[in-house]
């Protein structure tokens, strides 16, 4: 059964107002460590979530038993949940019928990849590591999302995604690289491993520096992570409504350097395109920051109904199990700059730091956008405009608005960085960003040397 | 379900697997959440399927299928063997520590089955607590309760057949206050989706969410007016909740032997520990005693057998400050030549078991929180985790708490906000100079421990009491 058939079958067993969201996954992930595959995982699953509405009382139930008995059971559990819910005057109603935009994001060749091919592509990465052992995975998947409801809504999308991710590391150094795309053919696991291994070789003998505020170049991997964490509180409607967002009270104001423009653009064929959200509302391209000016956040139907300013859903409703997080961006895209390369950014920095990747970020102060974390797998000093000696891993504590206030430059090319760690159901998303150079990056501690 | 498991194991061994195990898992979750007097989420989810793990020519393979039929089981087993064969060729020889085949059943003891408690009652509990947090400057009030029942049957090609039903539930409240651009949160009994326990609904009832709600709101409102925590080297006393997180991040993860061997390097990271540190590495002061105990009553990491069929056993990880144990699988135990595993857990039927914490405790010392404070002339007392970050080797950490108080001449003084502290793991544990006693020791249950690719979320508990650390770096500049 494909996803829309599952959704329609679920909807049929409910009388009255209801919505069914079906999510189907066929995936394989060949995980390797120390240059051997050690955790190969193949997943076959189909989930359906029924949202039943009884006079503004809303109940939700989910199952992966999609035969007639299973669907009857899930319908009864959803009805029972609705009966226990108090009336909700703020319920915006189910989404009306929609004609979502046509998007890219499905590739037959990627969908056909099986365990043999997935293992072979992992093998290509392992071979390319050379003298540096590699740790990482190759994964590919075909997933489907469909939403059908009693309003007549019926939308479906087939998606493919593939990622090759490599940490190359030995006792003295480590490097990182990844490629993500909806076409596996656009990914070269060997190249990913070579990039990671090359960087690992350059990190050997990392030295220490004094904590302080430095100029910095962040590779797309690092900037994507920083921006993703900042977005959780600041680019979603819940953060704005609850005054947790840095944008609360600042919409329309210049908050960042004018070189910074950020959208959430799930329609971009260079990313991991999505046509609609988990309520079936068509995806919109949302202007979040335009030349440094805070322009908006993303909305779903629930938060739009709570808005006092007539906001409309932008197509960012999350899946049912994440509904209390509210709408969040899932296709962040940073406008590129003029720099031809990261080396050119290093020239702009002159004296500072070069950072490949971040690790284990934590939000210290959501309202001020302060985030802490560690650098990892490729941290270097920039001296005289050149990427120079390797450094140990560094702890940073950065107010993202400060980091983005004085931007020295961005590269002209952007990269798609995978943001899904494949928890729960497969739903590929990522951040499209160039590398960035900034005036301010606060190093607040010294960590361990790179290496395994 | 035994027939389904058996079909998978037979298919795998018939296809050449030298070892195979099959787990049929059915998991049901209920979750009720309210926000600002409105039910935000009322959900009841169920997922079932079979996961088959095989060892073919020394290479692992894992495949799963939602269909609980002989056909689904056999197909999953054959896919797992195909993946293992495709991945074979460069693997080293793989030994598994021996374990005696077991046949057993186990069920969490409960007074009130959480799934027998009506959704009406659950909604009412949340709304009552939500209402109890109302007040000026409170901009967000949230309450949640949850329940989970996981039934699993494990069959292995070595003859183990273990059936377990694990029941857990949890609850929590949280509110946020905002004033003049200052935003502060306060939670009970823990942040990040409350606290959970492997018990019946009596656990949730005992938390008395409604009774605690006014205090939580008062503290949130007071925090927006509180002074920012000062920075500097000072004595820090942590409440049990924050000690639990400290144990989790800086002892639990680094002692997972798969991290030590590098198999988690591409995601969660590795460890500053080496295998040969066992028995020789001084992890902390002599007051530091850490045990891994999957037999703890109420622990989220409690079971009779892990997901490899190894019986639950309490083991010492740190004794008198000395590293004496790792958390292991059968494979890593064989590699290090100590123990037989016992820490392998999978997040449901569609994930491969990984080395995970079970219940990891800081053993109690003596005295009370007041006794710990009494011996501090100038310091900070911190309560309830707010932020956490630690490096990939689990050495350099920075944690923040929701609330703090200055300690002056052995007594708590003014309330402080935005408190953080930072350190290097063994150095920090070396400054431990007091742990409160058994009467202050509590079990804290976390449901958001991430690891693995594809990602897996584990539920683990930590027993902890307030503890005192000297010469800690408090605060950082930005």
C-alpha cells in the first residue's frame, strides 16, 4: 500500500471530522567504524496518525497496524482521546483542500537502492579513507507522506534522500565531511571520505589557544548546526508568541549584518523539497531575515489562529508527536556571498579561527540566542590570512545575534547539510548554507586534542 | 509471537547465519500535554514489529519489518543476512562473550496500571497543575503526563527465550515568566519532559503536580527579577537532579565500551577513557562511587534481561574514585575480556541494540543538603538542569541550571539566575568532597538519551543526592 491508500483507508473507518497522516519508510543505513561496517540497519515501516475532531474536542492516535483490524483499533483510540479532551475554542479546524506546489525530491534510481548497493557505497567511502580509519555511514531511503481529511484534502508526496557522512580519525587527528541530496547519484562517498581524511591529516598536533573573542570562518557544516539550534527558539511561531524568540519585539528591525538573508525554502530543488506540511498545508517560502532585517517566522494553523496579527499558516506544521514544539523551519537557506572560496574568507579574517564542525550544542539563553558547544574534526588557526596550524577542540559560547551582526563575508557557493539524525520516522531535512566569516566568535574553554 | 520469532531465527540460520536473534516488540504510549489551560496534545500511539539481528561470516546485519507474520519475519531475516553478506569482507573476527541460554518472563510491578487510568483523569491532572501555575508575568504554563508499555519477546539461536513487559509513566510541569526582555523557566520534578519511573500511576500521583505548581510559578516569577549568577572559581553544591545529569553525561557515556572502541565516533562521539584504564584510572575523589544497576526498582533502565538475553546484574563502575567497570555488550565484553555484557538495549523493534546506560547511580554519602551547605563559606547552590553540552570525548562540559542561590557562611542567600558551570570530567569529579546521604537520594528518570545512526532514544535512570564540588568554574563570558 502506498501512503495515500493507507491514509484513505484510515479515514474511511472514522465517521465525521478527521484527518489521517500516513508515513511510509523503506530505508537502509550502512554504518561503519574503524573502516568496517558494524551496524547495518534496514527499515520497513508504515505509520498512520488519525486526528479525530468531535465538536472542537481533538484526539490523536497512531499505529503501524494498517490492516482493517488495526485501523479500526486506532480509530477507536483516537475517538476515545477526543472524548476525553475538553472543548478547544482555539482549534483552527482541519486544513481545507489544497493543491500543493509541484516539487522535485524523488529519484527512481535512489528509491531502488537495496542493501547490496548501500553496502557497496559505504565500501567506497571506506576504501577512500586510505591510511586514516573512517567512521560514518551511507544511507538512502524512499519515504512517502500523505495527508487526507474529511474536508476533502488529499495530498501525497514521494521523497528520496541519501547521505554519505564520514569522520576520518586516528589517534592524532580527525576530519569530517558529508554530502546529502535527494539523488544518490549526486553523492560521491569516496570524495566525502577523501575530504574527511585529508582534513584529519592536517589536524595532527593540535595546539591550544587562550579563551577570548576571535574572528572566525565557519564551514557550512558548522554554520548549519549553529543556525539550526538558533532557529528552534527564534524562527518558529511558538517562540515568538511566548517571547522566547530573539525576534520577539524585533520584527522589522535590523538585527544582523546586511549580508545576512535567510529563508525557509522547502520548494528549492537544490535542497530536500517538500510540497506540504503534516496538516497538508502547502509549503511556502518564508522570508526570515532580509539583508539583516528580521522579517518573520514560520507558522502552522494552530499558532496562526493564536496570532493577534492575522498570521496564516506557512506550511510548517510538525508531525503529531512534535506538535508541542510548534512549527519549525526545516529547510533553512542562507543567501550566499561573493567569496570564491573558504581561503578567501580566511584572507578576510586575517587572524582568527577556522572551524569545520560543531558538536553537542546547547541553548544557554534562548531569548538572547546564546548557544554553547564544542568544535570538532577540524579546528585551525588562521594567521596572516591563511588557514594555518591545527588546534585542539574548543568550547564556544556564542550569542548568535552577535555572531551575525558583523559578517566579514560568505562564500558564493552553498552546501546542503543534513540535519536529520534519523530518529523516529524518516523525514529528510537540512540546511542550505555557504561558509561564513564573522568578526566575533567567543571561545570559552579548551577541550581535547582531535583524534579517536 | 514465539512462532514469528522462531520463523525469523530459523530463516537466518538456514541462510547461513552463525548467530541470530529476533525481537518482537509492541510499544504503546499515551501522552497528554496542556499549555495555558488548553489541551495541546492528547495522543495514544502504538507500534509493533520484529527486528532480526544476524551474524554472517563475522559480519552483523539487522533488518526489521512491521508485519508480525511468519512471512514478515522470514523476509526480515533474509534481508538482514543479505546486508551482512554485502558488508562482509573487511571485518575482524567477532567473538561474543558466552551467556547461558535463559527462559524467563518478567513484568514491571505496578499498583495502578497507567493504561487503566482514564484519559479523563490524566487530562484533569494536567489542567489542575496548569491552573496552579497561573500568575502575573507567567507567560507559559505547561503540564504533561505520559505512560508507556513495552512488551518484548526475544529469541536467540543459542536457545534464549525471554518475554518482558516493562511499564513506565511520568509527569512534569513547567512555566515561563518574562519581564523587560528577561525570560526564565522553572520546572518540576525535572526539566525536559519531567521525570519518569518504571512503576504504575502511583508514581505520577505521588509527584503531586498540583501541590507543587504554585511554588514553581512563584520561583519563575522571582527569577526574572533575580540577579545574574556571578562568575569565578567557587564551591558549587548541585541538587540531585543536576548531579543525575552530571553522572549521565560525564560518567555514563564515557564508560560505554562501544564509545571507547570508537564505534560511536561518527555521531555521539568517543570517550576520553581507554580500555586499559580499567582498574587503574582515577576518575574522581574517593567519595565517588558509581554503580550500574538494571535491577533498581523503578529505574527506567531496569529489566530482567537486556536485548541480548544477558541477565540483569548490579556492577560497580567507579569505586572509591577508581574506574572498575565499563558498560558492555557481549561483543565488547569479549573484546576487553571482562564480564559478559548486559547493557544492550534497542529503541523498539526497528533499531539494532546498542550499548546503553541502564540505571547509573552515584551512591549516597552521608548527611543532608543543609550539612553540605553548612561547610561552604562562599559558593553557589544550583538546582534543575536548563542547558547541557559536553565534548565528543566527554571531557569538557558546560551545564546550566534553571535556578541558583548564593551560599554565604553556610546558608542560602539571594536567588540567582542564568547560572552555569564548566569543567573537565576527571578534574571535576576529583573535587567532589561531599555527597548527601540515603535520605536525600532520589531516582531521576530521563527519556531523551540519544545515540546511534539511525538515531535511538533511550530511557535511563540515575540515583543521585545533592553533592558538593570545590573550586569549580562558575559562569562564562560571551
